[in-house]
C-alpha cells in the first residue's frame, strides 16, 4: 500500500537527574560531595534509505520515543545516556513541525537529528568549591524535544511521467525498467506512483510513473491532485500523449494547465514530449501528429515511440538522460552561487544562547516579570524549585548574567514575581 503522508508523535529522551550524595568512609567524619551527573536523553534521528517508497509503516507505529537518560548516583557515578533512536524513512521525506520544514532528507544515508534528548543534570560533586564544601545542590535532567511531526514523501526521480490516464506510462516503465506496475486497457490503472530504473548506454535513469492526470486534477478531480507533489522533485518531465488522440495539441495544453495550476514552476521544468502507441500507424500519420505538437512545443523536443513494438525507446531515453544531466548540473551551479554572494553577518550560536529579554506583564491583577532566553531557560529547567539551595543558585546566575539588574531597572523589587520557562518565584529569597 502506498502512503505518502503521515503524522507521528516524536519524543526524545529526558535527561537523568543529578544526585546529591556525600562520601561515607571509615575514619572520615565528613566526606565530600560525590553525587554523579545524570545521563543525556537519547536523540531521535531520521535516516534516509533506498528501497523504501512509502510511509505506511508510520501509520501503524505513530509514536517514536527515544530512551531516557539514567540518574546519577553516589561515588561520582554518572547515569547512562539514553540510546539514539534511529528511524528509517524513504529518500525524499520531508519532516514538518507546526507546519515548518525542519528536515528534508534528499540523499541516501543522510541523517538528521529530528528531536534532541535532554541534557542530564549535574550532581552535587559538580558544585564543590573552596567556599562551598558541602553543596546540597543537584540539577534536574531536561525534557527531550516532544512534538507531533508531519511527514510528507516526495519521490526523488530523474524523470517524471505525466499525461492522461491510459497514455502508456505504465507500459513504458515496465519495458524500459525493472518496475512491474499494473497494466490494463482502462483509465486509472495506476493508483499509486511507481519507480523504476532504466539503463541507457553507460548510465541509468530513475523514472517515476505518476497516476494519470485529467482536466481539473489540480483542484482534486480524478487522482492527480493527490500525487502531483511527486512531480515537483523530478528533474525532467516526459509528457506522454497517445498517438491515437484526436486533438494532441489540446491534450498537451490541458496537462500543462493542470501542472501550472498546481505549481507554476512546473511549466518551466525541462520536458520532452512523446507520442506513444505508434505501432500500427503509418509514418505519415505519426509525422502529422508530431508536426501539430511542434506548433505549441517551442524548443521542446517532440519524439515518438512504441513500447509494444520496442521502437524509438533508446532515442527517448538518450534524450531524457541528456536533459537530466543538464538540469542536475544547473542545480549544482545554483547551490554554489547561493553561497558565493556577500558575507552574511549574524550572531554566533553562543551569542544567541546568552541573549535574553525581560517582559513585564500583568496576570490576574499581579505584575509578573517574564524572562526569556535560551541559556537562562535551560538553567531554569534544570533547577529544583523546591530546593532553597537550587533556587538561590538560579538567582546567582541571573545576577551574573545581568538579568537581575535589568529587572530592577524595570521596576522589580525583592518580592516581585519572576517567571522563567513556566516556573515562578520571587526575585529575592523571602525567608
């Protein structure tokens, strides 16, 4: 069964908590802190593999969860990190989070971290210093990334076959490649996209047979609307028209209009027009149909072949290979040009992490000072707010980062309510 969309719940592993522990040894009355750090939670990693052409597995396994990190323990023992959870997906899979693309797996063996595991919390051994001999502070492990991901598969092929139902696309694919699509003498034989590899001279082409389009397909008529996305990533289109069609020009223009209605860039895609099923037709009639198409084709090559009689196939494949090589070279050039422009001046990842802002707001008649920033929110997530020592450490960090000064300038006093990452506390210890 072919499935090209799916929704999955992704959850990276939570980091393990740090431990509070002190050495207990014979003849040593007061041992030092020896609480170990928690292990990091496992990441969720998507791996693009060949041989998979559907997302059906994700319909039956909609939850992808990585292992949690283990808690630290006494004697400076660090918790074990959670194992990375590898998820195999077809090449051409797009991953979206809240409608935004976060990964596009377009190459074999490409790996992308989709959800990052939470860091483990530090144990109290980490906080020992010359002035703090018996720290009772340990951090919580952070939660891993958790969200619903939308998966979408766009088949990656060199050539996409487009045309009306029963134009001979499946027969062509079965003859020139190793694919075995269903073939019959009625419309909409192909209900799902099929992929095949066609060898030509010293190279090969990956060809995708897209279910037949009809007029109005871009608005959902017939089957075309569901599968037009698979045309978007093909380098070249082979536009196939039954040679027995009464008006080949109208047939050609109808499909072109549907492609344009779905995505205007598709009409700019390199293409080759091919008359199919030429067996049984005399050369004069074939030439008449070819000449008619040339009146609207411009510089696009117009060829004719018969899959049944195995005539004209090599010419078509060679023409397709030439166009594919030109298009792939052009794509590579565009990628290079994209990075050859003016230098981009931006903040480093460290600068972004250290940045923060204070936003005074009012909730239920109470003034609340909301502090936002990657680094300070991370510290807050790792703080045990029921531990006075842990909370005072967070206050110390705020002071060192200049946040306390900014809060005072914004009007905050010692008993003002501060919120960081959904946790609230007062600016100063009220005990």
